[in-house]
C-alpha cells in the first residue's frame, strides 16, 4: 500500500482545507494510506480515517535551512522525516517553499549524479488536455549549463511517465529562437543539449504555452519569474472578463451566449488541477502545493504524489542520469 505523508500546516488557509482534501481523496482511493502531520486538535475529523502525527510548530516563510532543521517539532520537518525513515513513500506540503526545499534536500539527499534538484510544474497550453512541464521554477536562483542539461533529462522522464508523452519535445527558454540567443549559461547549455535527440532548440516565453513544447528547460530565477508572470496575467485576464460581463444588463445577457466558451477557458487555465510543483532529483517523492491551497488543489496534489510513486519516478531519474 502506498503511504503518503501530508503536512497539514503552513498553508495560507490553515489546516481545514487540507483536512477536507484528505477526506475526499480517501473516499475515492481506498488503497492509499495517508499520514496527516500537524496540530492534533485540528485533525479530529481524520480520526479513524488515517494515521495522525502531532506536530504543533509551523515553519515560517522566511526560515533559513539551519532554522528549519532545528525545528524538529514542526509539521514540515516531521513530514519529511517520515520519508527519510521509510515510513512514507511521498510527502506533500503547502508550507514554506524554501523550508520545504531545504528539509527535503538535506534529509533525503539528491540522487547520485544529480548536481541540483529542480522544481517542475505542468503548465496548461492552448491545446486542452496538453501540458508543458517547465523546470526549474524556483529551487535555485542560478544554474550551470550542466545542471540545465540534467533538467532536460528529468523533465523528459516526468513528461513521459507522468503525462504519458511518448517522445517529449524539449526546448530551452530564451529571448530568441536563434542558437546564439540567450544568457551565457543558456548558450553553453544549448551546445550540450544538441546531443539530445529530442532537443528542438530555443523557445521564447510568448510561445511557451502554445502547445508545441512538452518540456521547457530554464534556470530557477527565470523559471520562477515566468511562473509568477503567468499567474498574474491569468488573474488579470480573469478580472477583465468578469468586469466586462458585469458592466450592464446587455453584457450580462451576452454572457449567457458565451458561458460555455468561458467555462472551457477556465478549465484549461485551472492550475489547481495540476497538483502543484514537484521537486525532482531527490531520493523521494516531494510535492509542493500552492500556499493558498483549497481542498480541491490538495486532493490533486495527493493524486499526483500517488502517481509519482506508482511510476517510481525517483528510480527512473537515477537510471536516466
């Protein structure tokens, strides 16, 4: 039986939506064991449904690696320790990204041969049902050309085994499609990636979500800026739509004619269904959920963790690297 440890603290909305997400997931997945880690008094709804580990402390958002490792009563530390001790096959948390990254890499260690772990996330494209995975989206601020080459391998494996893409097409995020475009590290990475038969060349940010690419490789700083810019743009466009249709009675009537199309757009752009970001390159399955998680996004994150374990992604990366 697959065992998934869930950190119920640290999210913007507290433990309540995490608990609801766990309850719904267990209703639909009888063959999965959940270990809920957090304040025991906030987890009473889970009694009899899953194992509960009391951990009253929350890792602050600004906590550094040493502080995180000292907080042995924190829900995050105890959750990752369950994986280290072999008591959990996967870990899910909505807490501090920096703290989660630090505790996961320090306790579980990187896979032999992996220079640096990377956060990867599937992004919706204009083709419904097709996702492009982008990495790194924030585990590091700087990456070497060799690390970018490894990211391509890990991204390919994720796309192939988790998203079922037979031959993933790999691109390098750049400020132009020409081979000589990009940062100094990007230009060197381009030379290394040419050895990969699935490497298609550079891609600009404006075409990243067009549906052509399956994997896009970038350094963590650029990837994180792309992630937050995309989220901001999606939120802004959503606001524009709402304002336009609420303008007067005629625009509200107009909405009735296009609501199916609007619903389709919403489904394509729904980031919650992707399950958050996964940390690839460590000895274990680590899933980071957005800080403002609700029950549905937590449900999807646990579902992704389950699939990562089933596909044995860590072993696939060991073999690939």
